[in-house]
């Protein structure tokens, strides 16, 4: 259901400022570089592909690594193909073990199509060309090396899927990359964690319960308290519908345009949970978001349900709300997609293979 707010003079001014920001950099980007790691379950929803599009094309981003938390061989291959297309051929990609050659089948609604194997094959390239999933990193090792090589308090992590990789990182001990434990490494190197998952102020959402809810609880409940965490709940992404303009106006040889076409069809929108989370991780609140709380913290139960706990002593955990109407945010998100894909179309990328 779309939720449209009444236009007050203050909101009109806010929209004008947002339009100006998008036209110059895409929603009030910080002048400093965001050193970003994306932890994605790219497989069963196309919004992960849109999230990687943003991670690869937004200005002022250094994409350090991508970790895949769904164990399908096609998932990292698709991520590699997308990153390669958008100018990141050497980005290291991790894949959760053990993996299989499983491909997506929508046995819930019988409406959605598979896209990861198709993107992986037709746009093969990058650090994991077709068919080389065995060359992917083990996720905890990739996390530990990437964080150890980074400056202190310099890395932003966008978690847009399940939590096995992050849980493994927190459980890790010192190794050749760093003598620090996983907790110590996160506390020293990570400046922000942005999470797509849960419902706020309480909920029962798929990313939290759909894979290993105990891993979710481990990460959310024991994350180092000195490192800020922000959650984008299902209720935010549910109402921001994007992607149709990309399928209709994007370049012919674009992999994410094709992914949307295979997944939902052309000129059809999809909910925008993951791209919104990456947008927040890179751009901050901007004009799109506001915090839904002033204090407290998120708690996840063993079944994957969550609740926001009031606690004035905790001030660095937040959940997001839309600060403007969902239709405007969706339109601006579509502009970011198109701006990113057109840049690389002009550089001659994206010849469909096969």
C-alpha cells in the first residue's frame, strides 16, 4: 500500500533541496569516501542486484569487498558480473560454504523468475568469471583481511541478507591477517553497520528468521556496543517501489536491467529494501530518512523476531523511517539507478554474451 503525505510548505522545500542534491551527487553525499563492504544474499530477490548497482556507481565510494551469505554458486558469479560491468573487475568476493549449484525457483507465489545464473553467464567477468565459484574467498577470511588492511574506524558494512558471515567474523580468533579477535577487529575498524532486517518497533522479518535466526540474534544482540548500528525495517522498503524505469529507460546491455526483467518483468516495480540500505550506508540520512527513535537498542529472539528496547543509555543504535513520501523516494532511487547505468553504457560496457 502506498502512503502519501500531505504536502506542507516545509515538505515542498525539502523536496526541492532533495532534487538539487540528486542532480549533483545523488542525495546529499558526504564529501569523504565511504569504505564499503556489502554482505548480500543475492539469489532470491532482485533488489540485491540494485543494491550492488548503487554500491558500484554512487560517488565517493570505495567498494572494498562483497561477501555473499547465500550458498549458491550462481550468487557470487552474478555479483562478480555486475561489479565488473560497473567498473570493479578486481573486487574480492566471498561465498558462504558449503555451496551448491542451486538456482532460484519461486515455489511460494509462482510469479518470480530466476536471474543470477543468467546474469552470471551473459555478463561473465570480474574476479569470478563463469564458472569459477571455487575461486571465491571464504567470507570470514575476506572480512578479516579487508578489515585488517583498513584504517581504524574507517569501514562501513551494509548487511542486506543473512547473518552467517557476520556471526563467523565475530566468532573468529586471531590469524595471519590480524592478532585481534573478531570482536576486537570490528570494534577497531568498523565505523558503521547498516542492516536491512527486522520490523520496527517490533516485527518478524525474513532476513532475521529465514536462514539461521540464532546467527541473527548473535550478531544483533552482541555486536560491539561502541560501533553504531542502523536498521532499515521491512516496513520502509515495502512501500518504496522501484526498478520499472530502469527496465524501460536503461541501456539495452545492462545486467541489472536484465535482472529486473527476468525477475518481475519489464515496466514492473519491486520493493526496495536492499538498495535503500546501501543508499543509507553511503549517503546517510539525507532527505530520505529520519531516525525512528532517540535511544534504545534492537533485540532479536531465538525465533528471529525482534523488538526495540527502550534504554536511554544506548544512543548509537537507530531504526529508520522515511522522512518524505514513498513515491518521491522511489522516483529519486530510480534516478540513481539510471544515472549509474548510463555512465557505464557511455563507456561501452555491457555487451550481452551468447
